[in-house]
C-alpha cells in the first residue's frame, strides 16, 4: 500500500514546495521550501539577526468566548492560536498554507487515501520530558475523534477509524479511514487542532504538549502566559523566554495598546486601522495575501434561489471590485465564486465572472421577477466583512437596487448567526480561512459538510468530490476537481466575491515576522523574536 | 447617561419617607425598631434576587439560540452538539434546570462556565475584585470630592463660579460615558499626551490596587460621568438646608456662620447625600459595563457582556445575581444609615423607608 | 398651569428648549433636506469633505452629512416613545398605588424595587441580546427600565395630595376612579412628572447611544447617530467628522432635554417658594 505512486501523489499534492515532505531532516524542510517560494520582499529596516530572550506579547481579538487550552477542541480562534504555542502537530502550515511535515518524519498514504501510515521523528519530547511514542499518537488520534469529546470538528474527524488504529512500531502508526472513502485532506484538518499529547493529558489540569512554549498560566478571556520549551524539536528555537497572549474585546483599544507599547504584536487588524498604523514609524505592518474568502451564501432549498436564473443574476449584479474596495478597504482581491486558488488542482481556466447588470436584469425577468424581488440577507455581528459582519451586505444591498432587487439586511448576534438556524437563512454572509479545495469543500458544500448553508447538492459534484478525496495522485485528481469547480461556478450557491488580506502589525523590534500566503505570520511562535 | 437614571428612585424614596413618616406614628417596637425592619428588608431583598434570577433564566431560554451550539460553532455536527447539550444538562426540562441551579447556588456551587468549563466562582472572583476595586476608587474620589464641592458651591450660590460649574456639570452629565472614555483615551493616552496606558491589562495575579496605572483612565471616566450628579445633589441639599427655617432662626439667634454650617447645615445635608451615594454606587456597578469594554478592563461588566453574547447562562446568572445583591445591599445600608441618622425616623421606621 | 407662565422661561430652561427644539427640528426635517440618500454609497470610504459632502464620507462611503440629517429621527422617536410609555404606564400604576395604598401599593413598590436593583443598561442589554434588536422592542424595554422610577415618583406625589380635602370630596361624591385619577389627581401632579419626562429623555438618549456603542442598537444600514459613532469609531483618526458630528448631536440632545428638565424643576421650585 505504500506504493511509489501514492508517495508521489502526496508529494505533488503538498505543493509547489521545493523540498520534499519526506525529508528526514525536518527542520530544514519547511524552512527551505518557504524561502524558495516566498516572493514577498523582506522589509529592510527591520532587525535581521535572531536574538534570544524577552517576553513576546501578542494581542488577539477573540470575540466573546473565553476559549480553552484543549488541543483537540479549541473553541475559538484564540484557542487555536494558543494551541500553536502549546502543541506541535504531525503537520504544520507552510507559508503557502499547505501542510508540511512537523512531528511526523514520514507519512505514507495509499492510492485511495484510506490508509495512512505515519512515522514520528526520533527523540521527540513532551514538555514534561517524556518521549513521544506511537502510543501517544494513538491516544491523541483517538481523543481527537472521540464523539464524547464533542469536538466541533467531528464532522470531519469522524471518518478516522478510531477503533482500528494500529501501532506498527514504537514510532509508527497506521490510521485507517472508514466509510469506504479516502480522506486525502486529513493533514489540512489535523494541522490546526491535532496537537500530539501524552496519555495522561488533561486540557485543564495537565495541558502538556510538544509545542515551542509550555503553559505557565491561563486566565480565560484575559491572558495566557507561556515559557520557552528548552527541548523543542526544532533545536535552538523558540527565541523569547516567554510568550504572552492577551485577549482584547475591542479593536480600537488593541491598537492603542500596540501604539503605547503594551503589546508587541496584533494580528488580523481591521483595514481602517492600517492607515494610521502605516504612518507610524514604530510599527511594522505586515500584509499577507491569503486565500481566506468571503461570500454571500444563497440557500438553494428556498425560493428564489432554487431557480438557477436567479442565482446567476445575483452573481452578475455583484460589483465585486466595489465590495472589495468598500468592505475590505481595498485589502483583498475579487473572487470568482470558487475557492482555494492556491490549491494545485484549482481550475484557473474558468473565466472571471464580470459585473453585468443588463444580463442580471434579463435573467431576473425570465425568472418572473419584475423589479419586485425581495430577499433577506442575514449577516453576522460586527462591522468587519472578514468576520461575516455587515459591511459587505450593506454594499450589496445598494448594488442590488440597480437590478431592481430589494435586499433587507438583518444583523444577528453570534449566538444566533451560528445557532440552530444557521443553515436555514435564505441568504447570508460567510467568511472562511483559506485551505485546500478538498478540505474547504468538506466543510462548506460537499456531501460530508455539516454547515452547508447553501444546501448545494449536485449528484455529479458529490460523485466527483468522493472520487477526488480518495485519489492520491495529483494528476488524476486534477480533472476531477476542475469539473467539480465548473459545476460550482455554474450552479453553486456561493457568491464568493473576494479574498481578503490578513493584516498584522508589530512593533519594529519584533523579528521573524514577514508576509505569507497563510493567515498567521504572527502565530509562528517558533520563528518570532525580539530585538533589544 | 445611565448614570442618573436611578435619580428618580432616590427622589421618590426621600419623598416617600417624608410623606409617610407622619402616618406611621404609634408603631413602636420593644427592640430597636429598625432591627425588625432591617430583617424584613433583607428577606424581601432575597426574594427579589430569586425573582431576578428566575427572570434572567427564563430570558435566556426564549430565543432559538442554543448555548451548546453557540460554543461548538456552526460546523459541529448535530451529534456533537447533542452530546455536549447532555453534558451541560441543557436537555433537561427548564424547571429542573432552574431548580438544580438554584439549589446548588444556595450551597455555594455556582456551576461551571459553559464556555471555559471553569467554576463560575473561580472565573468571576478576580473580576469581581477588579470591578469592586474600580468602583471603590471612584467612590473614594467622588464622595469627599462631591461633599466638599457641593458645600463650597452652595455657599457661593449663584456666583459666577457656581453658575459656570453647574452649567458645565449639566453639560458633562449629558455626554454618554463611552464618549467620555474615548475622549480621555485620545487626550491622555494616545493622540495628545501619552501619560497613561490606553488599555487596562491588569496582571491577574496581583490586586488591582497594586497596579493603579491601569485604573486611572477607567476611574476618571466614571468620575466624570457620575460626579456632576453627586455634586449638584449635595449643593441642592445644602441650599435647601441653608434656606430652612431652623437655620434662619438660628442665624437670627446670632450663631456664628461657622457653627451654623458645620453643626447644623452640613449634618442635615448629608442625609440626602447618603441616598445619592447609594444610588451612585449602583449606577457605577452598572456603568462599569461600557467602561470595561472600552478599556478591556477585566471586570464583571466586560465578562457579562461576553457571557450574554454566547449565552453562557451560569456566568450571566452569577453576575446578575451579584449585581442585584450588591445594589440591594447598598440600598439597604443607605436606608439603614438614613434611618439611624434621622431622629424623627429612628423610632418609627415605616416600610416606606424601603 | 404654572408651566405656561412666562417666568418659567428661566435662561436655563429657555436654552434647553431652544436646543431640544433645534435637534427635534433637525431630526424631523432632516430626512427631507438630505442631499443624498443616507444609505447611498456616494464617495470613497472615509473620504475627506468635498463640495458634495460637507462632512466627508463614512466607513462605507455614505455621505456623513446626509446620514446626520437622517439619523436623528430614530434616536428622537425612540427616546421620546420610551419615555412617554414609561411616563404613561408608570403614572397610571403609581397613581393607583398611591391612591389605594394597602396591599396593591406594597406589591407595586416591591416590584419596582426589584427592577431598580437591575442597572438599566444591563437590563436593556440582556433583553435585547436575547430577544433581538427590533426598534419597538428596544423602546419597550427601555420603557420598562424607566418604569420603577416613574411609579415611585407618581406614587409619592399622589400620596401627598390624595388626602387633600377636594380629593376626598370627589371620592365621597361618587366620582368614578378614572375620573378622580385623571381629572382630579393627574393635573396636580403633572409638573414633577413632566420634569421627570425631560430627565428620562436624556437618559434614554444615553442608553440608546450606549446600546449602539455595544453593538446592540439600531440595525445598519439605518442612519442613527449612536450607530454612526460606533461604525466609524475605528476611523476616528482618518475621518473624525464621521464620529464627532453625531457624537456632538447626541450630547446636544441629551443636554437640551436635561437643561429643560432642570430649568422646569428650578422654575417650579421658584413658584413654590413664592406661593
């Protein structure tokens, strides 16, 4: 089952990466590939030689939830960020937002992606000094996929055949996938919240991992303090002695804290804050062109969006460039109603859908609407488009007027937006982090999605998805994905109007921070350092 | 903004006392009369708190917003949400849930936060301390400050200083507290001067009092928002006393101005001030909400705002009960103090002192 | 009624009246005077003032001036409605309680006290967060938050005059309860209640603006002064007018109603003194 073919498939799948995923050296693998691919220029005035010591302070906005430390059930973005400090995973994100090997030394996957053989690096250690073994890996995989844990990501992880994990030797485990399908995007989903933890792990009393930092103190909703893990598997890293992650409730006060030196870094800023920050000589603004995307989701199970012509009309009446300008403050690029442009299987041959008011009007007329179509757009809380908030919807409502469509924008709070009615909105905003095609589809509009707000259910698309997710060979998978994306583009329920940049800022004394195609240059706690 | 909204309560409370005190004559108990009254008040307050907790509990159940779903997020499967719901006991009948909550709360177990799974008491203890520290610092500033300023202005009634200050206090009172907060941040922390930290990043391991630099701006905001009311009330009470007949007659008897003010006027003006301080305290307890959000001050106000947002019922309940109990306690103490300090009420406090 | 005497127009109340009426006029007439639709996207986001936009553009590119003109109405009507509802309902309950006294009075007072133990903003926030942010609901809950104050006030002033001879006389003459309450008692307690109405208006403005600030107020894209402050706050340094202009108007409106109430109170006290 560990065929050459599958190896090659996985290799190619995992990117345009220069180096090999199966590189034994580990440390060099990720870095080399990153260097060779990162075209963004390094700002010159910033310090360049890493220094040890100090306390690195990151200010995050984490909504109203306080979050937790659970490696496998991070309930907020903040919890995932803390997880990046506390836990190491089998894979880590490359700067291109593809999974690179991390704790895993070698991953073999069979041709239909139904068997994964994973070998850990040698001599790995947990924070408590214990060696990481295959038993810990099995424990972690079982905990991760445990229905009783009620992990929010269970929709995805339930495909792991947790009762039939096989320990091949002290460092090697075989993970079968059940349900007769492959799960080619396993690394994508494992990389965010799949920390490898010891068998006596407890998220509250014993949050031990193998990440660059050990927990020292955690005050939910306020701050968490970490200390350097001396035996981190990337020798010599991390650089600072301590890491502090501070929760803010308000963007404006976080910027004030950055400007007054109370924190060193702030991630995911609002676009309006860039203008004053860019002018400030003490601040280094880092703009990462991610493929995190923003959409309006049309519910295909309800009128009027059960009519193909209405969906087409809506996709044509959107002036994407204007929404990017107004709702994202110009910090983004227009989208073409399909996601994952960085995925090697992405179909670049589909022409960009252009703004066409006439065509939209005529389609609406054909569908029987004569300037009298009214729809309700439900938007999430807040004023940032990147969080699914109101601005994009408000701009759209104005644009729709020109096509004779009345869009009533209704803003609901987070608990309602993601609550029991979450898949029943007629028309709603959505905003997601970038990821591979298969992973995103699995979350958004594939047959295995549990948050299919569009109710997109196309027999041919489902078949293509099932085939693709079980096809390790990139060249064989490409045509499948291409056709699937064509279907999405022609008949799907997403108006994917734009990709947003991730905007981070740090004091100019923070080193190791550079733009990426990923969302999280500020979460790379093994790379960041402070100059004195 | 909200700062003055309990004024009516105060106003009518004193009016009530005045109008009722005459009619309740003849009801004198053997024990200090106020003791029985105070016990009755405490019982009534406890009942009030239970009613409030029931109302809050009912309110959290109205919308189709499932705390389990909210915590796990939109992507969680229905199965996972169901498992979590059972774990939290949310699948039980409403009355049973409430009964379990209140019977445990009575024993000091306020449950666990749905969100962070920490014991609620542990979660909010530090925040309660922080908020109380803030409220206490504000009170320490405004109570003596208002008494002095109020008396001072009353003695210079209708002078230019009095008129200017009264007018500017009316103007200050009109500014919403978030606007004051933003203005102060711009003035003292970011845009004009950078003297104080813009954000209150308290070290959770130390008392808020040990980190006064973080309390200055939030406290200042609350001082600006509440002090005008208190100053003007003291000023008004003082003027009223100065105009009262007994002062006029004392003046006619030739008592010195100093004696008049210190021995007659001020002690009598303090009584309405007590009620006003109680009122200000309860307004502060509510006013911390906005200020804590603006300054990211880790207190109960910002915790409540967050808990409401995600329907973290045990946390909402605990904070609301705490706030209600605090307000009731403060009112009780103030009423008690009023009763004890007012000779004519001391022997026959009617229920209307409530 | 004493209110109509010219001497009530002390300089303070006069100023309050002028400010309140100006804001009211702006709020009522503004929507017709606005050069642009308040929701139309007519300029660059956070654009600086130019010939067609006196105060520049906001976070999406709406004309700030047009939104300012259109944005007073919601605040004014909601503040007025909440205060008036609280006044009407509270006065009725308070008068009844004060007139009958006894058990009904005790129960009413107890409930009023329970609600008084809830800081207003927190009560409103709780309910709006749970039940949604429809304007009528916000109005209603702000009114409920004001009720205890009105009840206590109207009850206590009613108590004061319920024993007066002419009221007892009307009772003996067998007048109906509504007649006694509305025709005999109400006119005599109207002045303190009207003063309280002014005070409530300025609190309502504060609460509504604070609610918008916390993100629970009027729904976008509606133009609303409180909401405008909130949605443009992040751009304060780039386009300050978008925040400062509505903030000033909110403060002015609160100030006007506040001054008016104060002035009325003062004039009333003056009249009493003379009497």
